[in-house]
């Protein structure tokens, strides 16, 4: 069966508009048929990957395992799990900086087990599970998965479950940057 290979470039990931993943298409014997360079989001979202392949090489990409699945995105992530290293643990910490146009803004440092330095992502990327997956993959080359969360079928229920998970891993800003010592809008993590 034909397959794909994935290689991530640490040097490409921080660049604006980077495409740090080189995806190589392999025939039944493992011989390369061609390759495309894609971003983390282009790789992690199956339909977006199909668009990227069509746009970058004019070929239609389909994977029969994904196409036949009741949850195609989850099957695609299962395939990618065999190609990318896993994120073993994750801690998120808001950090602020001064932007000359917007004033003080927060981004989020994601500390991943095995990486010396945290990966910085936009704050908006953490509110949706798959957006965070894509941002982390793009910047670290590793795949973050929460299989319990992925098993929740209803999108609204999945988002509520993600916010509960997020409440347990997102640290509050430091005292010098927090709005108040107590923040009543923060959900209580579910044990």
C-alpha cells in the first residue's frame, strides 16, 4: 500500500509563512513519488492536507482508511501518530509583550517534555484543541493528542471538555501581570 513519510525542519518552523514539514509520497515498494512542504495546520487537518497537496502538486490525495472512517480526522491523526513523535506532557503559561500597535498582548509558552525551550504560540490558538495541535506540531514537530477528548463525538461537548482540560494545564499570569489574585471566570478543572 502506498504511504507517506514526514520530516520536520527545526530551522524552518520559526520563519513567517513557514512550511516546516516535508511530506514524501511513497509507492508500494517505498520508493519516493514526490514531496510537498506544508505547515503544521496543512499537515494535521486532513481536508486541509488534501487542499495543500492539490494546490502544490496538482494531485488528488485520498487515503482509503480515512475516507472510510466515521471520524476521518481522528483516523488521520492516528496515521500521523505513527509518523511524528508524541507530546508526553504539556504545560501552558501566558507571557506578555508590548506590541507598538496593540499595546500589551499575551502569547502562550507551551512547555513540552523533552524540549529545553518552550514553544511560543498565539493565545487564540489554544482555545480550540485542533488549533493548538497544529500550532504545537508546526513549532515543535511533535503531535499532541488527548484521546479521551477526541472520543467525544458532539462538537459542543468536545469544546466544553477541552476548556475543562485547558483549565488544568493553563497557568495563570504571574502576579505582576494578572488582572486580580482571584479570577472568577476560570472554570474549575474536572478531576
